[in-house]
C-alpha cells in the first residue's frame, strides 16, 4: 500500500514538470462525474472564445448538501500564475458560492448535483485570453478539485494536417501533426521566443506536445513540419459500454445485479495489440450521462458499479494496468487500478459510474508514472483521433501570454506525403 501511495503521488506531482508547473487537484472519492465543457457536446477540456459560455457540473455523493465556492486564476503558457491582477482579467468577481444544485430523485445512491455556468450574475466573464484554472473550494476555503480551461482570441488562423510518420520504425503506429500559423493582422516579432504552441490529441492536456518552434517563416506564415517531434502514438479505437437502461444487459454488458447499487458486469476484454486494426466508431475517450427512463438524467441517472475484466497474458513485471479515459479527466489513481486475479487469470476492477455511454481503454503504467498507451490495445496509424493546436503569443514587454488562434484536425483525413 505504501509503495502504491508513493507511486500515485509521484504520478500526480512528478509528470509534465517541464511544461505544467501547476497540476490540477484531483477530486476526492465523494465527488463524481465532473462534466466541464464550453461549446462541445461532450465534456472535454474547454477551449472557448472570449464571451462564450463555460459550464461545470458535478455530483457530491456524501449526502450533506454542503456549500461549494469557486475561484478563477489566470496563468501563463507554462502554467505559472500570470502578473495580472484579478480585476484585469475578470469582469465581476469570484470566490462565490455555487447556488444551483438539486438532490437525486429515486436513485439507490443519494447525491447532490451541482451546476455552475459562467457568465452568471456575479462572474460576468473573463476579459483576457490565455490559460485559466477553475478551483472548487469547500466552506472552509479548502480546495476540493480544480480544472484547467483556455480562452482564445480569433486573430491568427491555424491550418492543421495529419500525416503518417516518416520514420519507418513507427510508420504503422504513429500520427504526426503538421500545421501553419497565418497572422496577417498581428506582427509576430521574433517568433522563436514570442510564440509558443500546444498540440493535443483528443483534448488530453496530459499528453500534449509543447516545445515546438517554427521551422520556416514565409511572409506572415509560420510553418511547422516536424515529424518525430510532433508525433503521437496512434492508439486504437476506444472500448465502450452503454448502460442507459440499467436493468437490461446489452452488447457490452453480460449480466446485471443489485447490491447497495446496481451492478453491471462487462464482457471480458482482450488485448488488441497483436490483432489487425478494425474501425469502430467512438467519441475519443469521452462520455455522456443518460438514462432512457428519466426525465432529468442529471438527478435521476443511477450510480452503477461497473465490473471490468481484462484478459492479458504478457508479463508486466512491476508495472500496473489501469483504466483510462476522460471519465476522470485522464487521471491514473486507485479507482482505475486493474488488480490481477489469479483464480481467473485476468485483471479486474470495479468502479462507480453514473449511467450513460462511456469510452475507455486499458493502459500500462510504469513505475515512474509514464503511460504506455498501446501496450494493451495497440497503436495503429489508421486510428481516428482529434487534434487541437493552440497558438500562444507574448509581445515584447507584455505581461501575459495570449492565445491568438486555434486549429483542429482529424486523422480520418490522414495522408502519407
């Protein structure tokens, strides 16, 4: 247990040191189903334009109807806190109680569902682009959890192209992101020092590439045509389960039961790294809460204990296998750990999920906290992935990093040249 605790703390605080000097605070066990989004249909890292709405919701399963508060802080590209005073980036004020909440209705697991929407009466919005951190506090002003989001200005255009790796060693496994920044209305002086870029796969900030510099300048265009430096493991299509009808088995759920809550037992998953790639539509690691028998899924969807079972015969030594997905903000923790069961010769996990449709995958986690994303499911160049490129700019003498443009690409349009 002590070794696992040390490993967990190292993973939370020891990864992404070069870029992320500020780690998000993971939610405690009684906080579940954090949905944080801007204009997207599913919950994912919010990247919004100035003036757009930001939405956060979460459930507290302790039944206390306690008060929660929120603060918003502005940060530089490397997630150090910026020099701006709060009045310079916030219209209105924060450190305000979240007023909107509802208690669960007709569910075995009681919970309170909290909702925060910005702009609101007290916080009318942010006035500067850049990186932001939203922190949820309890009534004693102690942080409960935090989430990052980005606000962009529409100044520069970013064209994104997804390519196969040119390295023959990884041509079957990796995808490369190449892009061009065009800023005709803002002179990007000395771009190797003033311009930074952030490249994400499936809105996962924890695996982002952050150290790319422009290779060429052509008029008002900055060109990035890296191969190895801008490559991601292709991964495989995510696995999924759908328990919108909690009392019925389906194509992913083998049987159901009832204890203190409903139990759903998934069919046994197998390793896919040594099998041919097969296209299977997914939502790239995201999730949607839903209950087909409810008028208001926010408070009527059940909390269900999902039982995962993985058949994986490779020797992992002192490594660990974990569940992985946006259902907990791509976090590796005790609730995602797959424990080996010698009786069945499989890895097992049981974890609470709010009713809905969820993507997930299995990953191998090394003792240093690094993740091997394809060790169980494989890496394939054909895999469908979303990519996002953000462009940061700090002019000479400026006090903070702006985000002046965003581009998106999808590997369904991948090319070989």
